[in-house]
């Protein structure tokens, strides 16, 4: 483990909604898990826990595993959250902006969307707000 990444206690968050079933295996929980586990291994991060909301819409932030993860953030158990992409974290752009622009910086939470190469430690791209708007209007 590299000393720089030892400071991160990482949550792997996976979500699948009923609407995602139309896309087949490309967004399945297992596909997300494999991608996130590979990223963690390649970057020497330490996984605190996995959080899985299967069958929940991304527009609802009252998902059981999501709430449990955020309780662990509040308790100081987690300081890094990794998802496959921004839409797996959530699809409602106002709440996404709240987490990315206010809550995570305030709590010093690193957020990584692997497939989109977004990482708050490196600075999010200028396209994130547009991606969130697009995700908000997607099925």
C-alpha cells in the first residue's frame, strides 16, 4: 500500500434501478463491483465496505444502502466514495451538486466516478454539471 492512499477509508457504492434492466449487464451490480474492485486494487485503496442499492431509482436519495453509507460518512468511518459513474451515485442534479460542491468538500470526502475519470482530489471537470443535468433527464 502506498502511503498517500493509506489515508482513504473507501466506500464502494453500487446502484441498479428497474430502468437499468433495459441496458443488460453493462450496469449490473456485479459488473460495477468488478470495475470498482479493480480500481481499488490498481490504486492501493482500502475498502471500508460495499453499499448496494438494487432496484432503487437514482432520483431518490433515501435509498437504504445510500443512507447507511452517508451515516458512515457522518461517523467518520469513510472519507472516499467510489462509483462506476456519476449516475450510479444519483440522477437528481440539484442533490448531486449539493454533495459534490458542498457536503463532500466540507467533510473532506474524496469522490471518484471511475468510468468518467472524475476525481474530486484531482478536481472535477467542467462537464460534471452538464453530465448531472443529462443524467437527471435520462430514464
